C-alpha cells in the first residue's frame, strides 16, 4: 500500500498577525497538515513561535499541527506542546542521540505522533535505529535546506537520503522541508517523499490552492510510476 500524500504549508511564511485566518485559508485550499516551525535561537539562528502560539491557534482549528522542533532541548517541550494541542512532534536527531528513546516514549504517551528530522549534513544512517527500534518514530523529516529560515534554495543532493529511506522503508512517512515548490517537487516525489512542507512557494503564490494541487499531484503520480 502506498503512503498517503500529505501537503503541509509552512506557517512560517504566513502572516503571523493573522495566523488563525491564514490556517483556515490553507485548509480551505486543500492543505492536509499545517507545518509549525518552532525555533529557539540556539539550535538555529532564528526565533519563531513557541507553545503559546500553538495553544492559541489550536482554539481556532482542528487541523493536524505538524510541529517541527528546531530546539536543543526538545524533551522540555513535550508536555507543554501536548497540552497546547500539537499533533505531530518532530525533533532533530543531532541533539537527541543520548535520549531519543525516552523522548519518543513521552511523545507517544502524551498522544502526539513522533518524528525525527535530520539536517542536510547528517548521514541517513543516524535515523535507522529510531525507525527500527521497538518504539519507533512514525516519520522521518529529511531537511532539504539548512534549518532556520524560509525561502532558501532546495538542495538536490539531499535526495539520495530520501531514495535510500524509501527503498528501505516502503511504508514510512518521509517528509521533505525547504525549497519545495512546483519546480522542485518532482525531484522529491520521485525520490519517494510523501509529506511535503512548502512555505514561500505556497504563501508567495497568486493561487496558493493551485500550488497545493501541483504538489499533491506530483506525489500521487510518482507513486503510480514507482
Ligand atoms: C526551515 C523550516 C521550513 C521553512 C520552509 O528551517 O523548517 O519549514 O518554513 O520554507 P520554504 O518552503 O520557504 O523553504
Ligand atoms: Zn520546518
């Protein structure tokens, strides 16, 4: 069975002053998930949203909030984010090597879906134990730019990692994040990605709904041809 396409606009590119209506607009236009970039100014040189914003947004939407934690201490965020109404909790492998098992356990106990992310320079082998363990993560996020900012250029060399993962794990949710849009989606989709994060290409478009459809169609077509 093929994994489902999930299109997740990155709210980092939305108008933060109108977050609730931006979220609603994306869902109306066909988005499956809302990607929420949580940064701490340490793991990445940028500071974005935190738990209070997730809590506020949750009051306005039932949508799946796909939280991507670019923070050095994700364990500290499990309880508050669960309370705030996060759906997915994706942490970075680079900072959790010593305690990912405990982290995954807590994420699941709190009713969220665990995912692991890796930066472009991190070898793919580092996530294998997290996918194959007794208590595995349910998604791998392959960063296709250096984490920290929206609007960067897609790095095609990261596609080797996606291909390797898809070959090894046919039913795993594989997410790509950074520089995805109509001109790069085919590369990611044919490599085997099924969860697509897109910020500037969606929010910067005249017709964001069309971009969402293009992304979805590319994933569906690639699955038919694989
Ligand atoms: C970057 C974030 C991304 C970002 C993607 O660190 O993880 O989610 O918002 O933005 P675009 O699609 O503009 O590259
Ligand atoms: Zn992200």
